[in-house]
C-alpha cells in the first residue's frame, strides 16, 4: 500500500490525470451505448464528451482512485474499473 504522500503526488501527476480523463471518456461512451442507461446518465455522458472534465471532477476522480491505492503503475483496466465505479455513483 502506498503512503499518503505517494497517493497525494499521484493526484498531481499529469500522466495519471490524462489516464483518468481517458477513463472518464470511455465510461461516458459506455453509458451512451447502453440501452439501460437513465436519461440523467446519458446527459452526463454527452456533457462529459464535449470537453475535458472540469478541474473539480477530475481531481475528485483522481483522489478517489489514489485513495484505493491506484498509482502510476496501475493498469488501464484497474483505473477504468475504479472510474466506472465512481461514475456509477455520480449518475445514480
């Protein structure tokens, strides 16, 4: 398990933030492709695909992922799973 300081440093890492952004876009595309997504979830997904995540959303996403121990060496699949979990909470 990484230390709090290591986790904090991950949040500010440009590469990690870019991976989080891509994971958010992938989650948005999955919502739009799903026939069971709610109207609110689809609205969130459409808005998410228009631009990069606002600073607050991206930071909250990075904090949530880093707090679970994800870091620079985490796989894209691990990051996607964590992001999908947070997105499901956001659009619920």
